């Protein structure tokens, strides 16, 4: 299937290579010839020209394209060319990149699929910052138990130690909050961002992850003979 991409920047070039690896017939347009240097192993057509120009789009094969992606660094250019692809050439699948989140709704109302890289990037960063995660886990002895370090997220806000611990399976030994260590008592209230240290039986790990709503980014450090 034919795909035409406008913009041979980092994202456009990467998209072209990914699609070509999946056996799409890809053409890419850019008005700056140096941009094509990112496509060293690209076998598709590289069209030098302005994506708003009808003849340039035709040269890239838009008349037989299944999809068109506008991923230049200009929202206005992306919008204009996406509209041309959709309304004039009736390309079935049209997507354009948007930098300004306020414009994403306008593009959607025009019937265009959009990817707002600003919003997507911000959400990914937010998730990395706020999502609870296992930072480290160490096997103890024969591997039936783990020493574990967890950074808590919002799901644990206001919960007490006794609500997190599992009798006979998970015991919290220390909490670090704002670089200050605490030896917690059963009614100690946790906050998002706290780091907790504890010992857990291996079979209880999945239960604890569900309680804390953890995404597992753990680094495993197997230890033999003790912790």
C-alpha cells in the first residue's frame, strides 16, 4: 500500500523507515534536501518540493495513496496539506501532527486524525513521574523472598502501613520521605512520592503490585546467601 509522508524531520524520517520495514510503498516530501540525510537506508522516493503544491503531491504518488501523514514542524502546513489530501485526493487515511494542543480539537472537527506530540510527550513524562514503580528488588537466599524498594504514586496517598502490608508475606521496614528516613508504625500514613523498603515473599509480589497499582520497572539484583 502507498503512503505519502510530508516532512523528513526526525519523526517523519523514522516513520518512513518503520513503514518501509513493514513493506509499505513509501514516498517522503521535504523542501530542504539536507533533511533526506536522515534516510540513509531508505529505498522509497524522496521528493524535493513544497507539500502544499499539487504537482509535488502528485509526483509523490498521492493519487494512489492509502495514507498521508503531515509531520512537518509547522501546524498550518500540516493542516493545509492534510485537508488537500482528504478533500481533493480523497486519501482514505489522513493524519497530521500538531504542536499546539489548542488546535487539536479544531483539526478533529475538520475530520482529521491528529497526534499532538506536545500532549503525548507531556503525558508520558507525567506517567514516569507520578506512576508508582518498583525501583529495585533483590533475591534473598533461595529466591523465595525479595528485598524490595518501591516509589509510591497517587494510588497510595493516605493509605496506612497496615493497609499495605500483607501478614506473613509483605513487611515494610522503612519509608523515605523528602530524603528523611522513617521506621513506620502500623498507622503511619503514606504519601505519593514516598519510597518504601520492605521484604516480600515472591508469591505475594503480584498481589502487592495490584494493591499499590504499580508499573514494574524493577532492576533485579540476585543475591545468594543473604541481604
